[in-house]
C-alpha cells in the first residue's frame, strides 16, 4: 500500500461514508457520480482492499472502510476547523460541537443551554450525546464532556465545575398525601435501576434508608422523571436543574436528607481541541450558563483552589 494518501480522496471517502450512497455524495460535493466512483476506486486500489460494499440502494462500509473512517472523519473535522480559523472573525463560530452528558444533565441543562447557543451562534450546531457511558474524548467520541465525576487522563482539561444541593421532589398531589411528620423512610422513592446502582443517588438512598427498596426504578432518567410527575413517588433532584420548564410541576418536599451532599458536574475537553473557535465558543457559553444557575467554579477558580 502506498502510505501517501491524498487528502482530497479522503474527503470524498468521508462524504460517501456519511451519506451512504455515491449519488448523494456526488450531489453534495458537486461532482459527477462517475468521477466520484473512479476516485474512490483509485483509493481502494491504492489501499489494496475495498472500502465500500456496493448495493442496489446505496452502499455500506467494508471492513477496511470501518477501520479508516474514525481517522478520516477526524481529518475532515480538522480541515474544516482550519478553514474556519482562517475565516473572518464573524464567520469563525460555525460547525458542529458534540457534547456528551448523563441523561439527567442532557435533558434538564443542555436543552436549556442549546437555546442560548442558538441565539448567540446561529451557525453552530449542538449535538448532545446522552449516555450513562463515559465517552472517550481522546479518541474523538465527543468534543466536550459534562460529567458527574472528574476523569483524570493525559490531555484532558477540566474547565469548570457546577455544584448543586439535592432535595426530595414530587408532584403536588403526592406531596399533599404525606403527613407533616413524614421522613425519608416513609416516602415512595424513585431511583436508578440496579444496573446503574453505582450512581451517587442510589448510593445515598441505600445509605440513608435501612433496607431501601424503591417503589419504581429505571435505567432511563426520562422514565424516572415521568413516574415522579405522574405522582408515583418522590425522587432526589438537584437545585441546579430545577429551572427547566418540565420540572415546574414538581415541589420540594419538607423532608430533610440526613446530610447535604452535593452533586457535581465537571466540564472537560481534550487539549487537542482547546483553542478551536467552535469549541471555545461553547466553553465560554457553558461558563456563563453555569454561573447563572448555581454554585460554579471556572478554570481560574479551579486553579486557585488547587
């Protein structure tokens, strides 16, 4: 295999892979389909194996294409970032930024944050990856991470930390059904399912309630929240997220927790992406957003604390 791959051919490969067909990629690129097919065939000949499996309707990646795509997609993003960096200042904040976060943060915080991004940077697209899995920023699985624990790895930067106090929240009807002397042990509690039992909320409930058994659990935060809104029981939520319109119907119960443990959200980015206009725009907006909703430390405060 000739190791000197042509960047233009890589760009064509990424377009076909992303759009799933040669005809769609040709239209997108402004090329004739025969020209595109020939260029991809030449790239496959250079590599010594096929990149795509051609089908009557579109195409799929062959094993070699699967191996090539992550690095090729990253090259394409770097090229777009380079073009943006050289553009006029007003045109620099453009493109897509992928932010990964746990489901509760994605639902309650990032959907609010997205409206601010749209207003400030209309050419910027926010893609939220809502998952309980820790995506690898060093491998480009996401651009920015909002995490409930700080990941310490070479190249990772922690640029902000939001802290929130927990409380027990429920529907107004459920709250009205409780006696004035109710304790946490008297509540029907909603939490994460056993396979997500490592989450802080579950650990704290097991510690605070002897023989803890939830009335309802789920591996999906949206499902937990829906159960709470329906009046099935109470759940632990944090004051930093309660400004979301979907949570307005819930009320804070006058039932104390036995200690005021704090929820934390860390903003992390890989050093490789730090400085790119689209990344810096989102980080600056996250900094403003964090300060507007709770106890927040930016990078300067974090460095001073260390």
